[in-house]
């Protein structure tokens, strides 16, 4: 039985035939490329046009200045860039090991019954609206951090500048924890798919050579899936960078750079959400839009890296199979 | 199956359409929708007005979007709404850009200093200078002699003061910083007044609920919220020393007293209000941290695209109702009604409004 599969003949240059199929493919390809380019160009144009007064007033200094004074009209995005990066990295630091643990446990260790119950539960986490997580952060997590998590950190690790008090509960650390919870479902479910895709021949080979289950997971399963796992991490990072509501509710919203994770901070998304509605000044508004432009650029870069890595991984897999 | 579902739906829609039309015909007048946009602070009151006014005149709908003062000013400038609303008066520059704009103060709001001192409820006394120095980070402990001096009958704890402020741009911050700038030269110089500030220290909470949440959760904290919010959520607030040297409890009466005290210095409705401020107003019983909030209307309504004479007339009548009968709804929502003198000033302003040079009242 011969199935006519519409192969991507144009892309790999083989079997070039001028059939209605190929015309249709070209047509669709051109349309999708144009629409993507037009959308991106429109967005960029709007952002740049909106940010122009700030771009021309502050230039590159905007990225390196930590002044944020709407009264005198001096603006710099450094505290927001810093807060975004630190809280996202913290989220990865906490979230990635947990997500990987969940993914490995669900695919390699858990019995099928446990898996059937646990994996939807983890994915359901992704369905919680971020404002609800933010409320939980205000009423549960922030008091917990203030009363139970921060005191031992300050006692035992207080000599590090990272854990200097006083702790109010609303801090970069709290934001990192909230973000970690929000990115775990994404990272763990994508990683789970990647681990499931590891051929059982590889695992069986490793076990047959005398490796324990732990050794197999560490030296065979994870290395095989590492490309896709990295892509998953980048997807999680993208979410963490752009997250607005939950973060602004727990981070304390203070546009200063503190080295201590127990002190409040501010993120790019949060400052836009907080200050946009009441920004009447032209330069002020433009500065907020420029923060948006920086955020847009950073998340674009993160997503492009994620795509590139996943692509590479897919190619490797295709080559192997 | 689909058709079975669709038929009753269609019937319902048709029916709804019919009754809607019927209602209009009964009122015997053209349906008019007036749109406004702006400050969120007076939103509960404006929503109440639009509800009550619609009951009074069923053919008129007031559609108010509380998108923030910034958005309100921008939309008014772009003439996409029939009226705007702002917590702060237009700046000199904005006023000049929007030719023929009128300020109509529609109600008065107050900001209270809230605190969380276990065991000390609603009786802390503070002066403007002390509040400014707390928010500047110059007074850091609750048992600072300057606080103790004002509160000889309270034993104040030896605890660090946790400062809480708004993180989102807001009229509440504008009024609060306007007051601090009026009483503390150092505040005026270092921080100034605005809807968003470069805060010297403290935690930022989003909205009144964010600030009050932070204050409630953190013992030994201090912050500021709208009067209505503090009353409804039973947060302890401080008595503030006014210009006459008396400690005044924030209330609708003391806020109205502040507005009455400031009346003599108010400009006409068509002049610039950029310098208007009723903080630190004179008067024995005036609560010092209060402010008007304004409706912004063009003097000649025909400049707004799509405006008709009927609609202009409806808008002017609504404004007239707001400053008279509408004021009685203010106290139940914890806004202070306008004093007689301000109502008179507004009457003059509303009489200025025209449609293609035709007077509307």
C-alpha cells in the first residue's frame, strides 16, 4: 500500500516535482513567513516609536542607570533588569532540579498507578491563574518566608551578603519561589516527554552492562535527553522572565539593587504593570515602553536559544533513528 | 441537534431585541450613551451616580471606564471620551495643550496614615514632619523621641519601623506626597510630589489592598491608604496634626472642613488648576491630607467628534445633577460631599459649557 505523504520536498531539495501539492506548500510557506514578519515588524515599530522619547533622551545609558525618578524625569532600567534576571535565575535554580526529579520519577521509577495520578496533578499546576498564585504568595508564602525560612538563612548564612536581614517576607527570594512553582509544570512535562523518547534499547544496554538504575538514569537517560531538557529549561525561563502578576504581588516592588535575596526588588514586567496606567508624562511613558522593549528583546533571545537547541536536538535524533 | 439548540437561542435573541426597543419607545426619547474615562479612585462613586442617574433618566447611560488618571487625561486629550477624570489637576503644560478644558472638582478624597502597632489602635498621633522623616528613613525606630513626644500616653516599642508605600502609580500617592512636600522642605527637595515616586526606602504594595495587606501582616509597619479603604477594612489610622496645631481624626466631616478652608484660593473652572492643593488646609477641624478629584470637560463640546446637541445637553445636565443631588451618595461610600462654596464655583463652570457656542442650561 502506497501512502502519498506530502513530504517536505522543497526543504530538503530532493524529489522536486511541480505538483499541486508543492504549489500549495509554497503558498502556505510564503503566507506564514509574511505574517510572522509583518507581526514582528509591527510590534517592534510600535515599541520603538513609543519608546522614542526615552531612547533619544537616555540612549544606551538607560540600560546601565539605576535612577528611576518619575518626579524629576530620570529613568534607568538597571534595577528592573537585575531583578528580572536574579528572580528568574533563582526560579531555575530551585525549579530545575525539582522538575527533573519529577520527570525522572514519573518516567523511570513510579509505578503506572502513581504515574496516572501524579502527572496530571503536576500539569494542573500550570492551570492555576498567576494572580491566584500571587494571592497565595501574599497570604501563605510571604509570611512563611518571613517567619520560618528567612531566620535560619540569616542565622547560618548571614555572613554571606546574599542573606543579610532584615527580612520582610516580600523579597526577591519569595518571587523566585513563586516563579519556581510556576515553571515546574512546563519544565517537568517537556522533560518527561524527552525522557520517554529515550529508546529502551539504550537503557536495557546499560542495565545489561551491570549499571544500576541510578547509574543508568545519570549516565544514559539524562545525557540522551539533555538537548530537549535544555529546551524545556529555556521555555521555563521564558515564562519566568515574562511573569507579571504573581511576581509583583510578592517581590516588594522596590527599584533599588540590593545584594541580599531577602530584600525587596522589582522586575521589568512588574514596573510596566504597576506604573503604566498613571504615567502621564511623555518621557515617563516612553521609559516604561522602553522597559517593555528590553523585556521583549530578552525574552526573544531566550526563546530563540530554546528553539535553536530543540532544533539541534531533533536533528540529532533524526540522524540517529 | 445543532438546529434544536439554535432555535430557542434565536428566539431569545429576537425577544431580547424587541423588549429593548420597546423600552426605548416607552421612554419617548433617544437613547444616549455618555462615555468617560479616568481615575480609579472616584470610580465607586461615579458608578453609583451612573446607576442612580440611569434610574432617573432611563434613556441616558453613563459609561465610565476606570483606566487610571493617566489614561483618562490621554483619552480626553485625544477627544475619544466625552469627559475625563483625574485625581490630580492637569499640569500647566497639559492644560495649555487641551484648549478650553474645564476642571470640575466632583468629590473629595482623603489619605490616611495606617500602622500596625500591636496594642495601639486608632490613637497614634503624628505630625506631617514626623511622617515625612519616617518615610525619608530619618526616623527608624518606633520609640524615637520625636514620636514619643507626640504620644506621651502610649508606650512605644523599641522596634524598627517598616515603611510601606504604593508601588503602582496612583492619585493616593499624589495626595500623600503633595502633603509631605507641603510640610517638609527636605521631602520636597529629595522626593517631591507625584503619582509615582523615587521612594527612599520601603516595601511597595500594589493598590490599596496591597498596602493594607503588607501593613496588616507586618507588625511595626506604617503605610498610607485611602480613607474609605481604611474604614472599611478596620485598619488603625493615625490622627494627624493640622495647620492649626490640632490633632484631627480623618473623617468625612474633617475632610470637608479642609475643602471649605481652601475655597478662597481656588481658581475659576476655566483657569489652570495646576497649583491647586487643599493639603495642609487652614481651619480648626481640617484634616490635612485631602484632595479634590476632578472631572475634565471641554468648554465647547462640539470639539468632540460624534457629539450632538442632545448628547451635550445630557452631559451638562448630568454634571449639574452630580454636583447637586449626586453629592448625597458620597458619604455612604466614604467620600466627602462638596462644600457649598465649591458647588457654587462648579455651577459657574458648568454654565460655561456650550455646544457650537450655544448655551446648554
